[in-house]
C-alpha cells in the first residue's frame, strides 16, 4: 500500500504563522522610527532652506536681517517649508521652527538664530554668518 499525505502539518503551519507574526511586529516597530527620522529630516531641510535664503539672498540684497521671516521676505523658500510636520506655521505658538532675531533697531537686525526641535536628536540650530 502507498501512504499518501497531502497538505501541511500543524507544526509547519505554526512555524509559518510565528515567522509572519514576528515579521509584522518588527515592521510596525520600525515604521514609527522611520516616520520620526523622516520628520526630523524634513525639519532640517526647512531650516537649511530658510538659512541659505537669509544669507545668500536677503542679507546680500539688504545688508541686514529681518525681524520676522515669512513667504513675503523670503520668496526663494518653498512656502510649504514654513509649516512644520505637525502643521504649525513658523512664528505661531507651539511651532517646531523658531526664528530669533538679535540686535534689532528699526526692523533691521544684525544677527539671528534659526532652530527646530528634533525628535531623535538635539535641537538643530543655525546662526547667522554675520554677527
């Protein structure tokens, strides 16, 4: 007589379910870390864009820094970059982006600090070249 077996054993099915469950758990644990890293990179990109626009465009044209920054006085910056990943615009309370002008008289400042709060690292800070 020929003994015929079709299908999988219970142990084989349990091993497959265990492997898939572990892979799914690892995926969802890493997904959060990947999203946090992406938000941090988005914040750094925005601060760098504002910084280079202030230094290479605004300061070279005006020989001073503004008291506030926005789409009007930094037109070379993509407007979406003034809004942080949580949806709050620069200058509003609770925004991750902060522009801190220094030594200002008559709406003209001698220097500034740009900063953002990162989730996985220390604050990302850019200071003016000209003090």
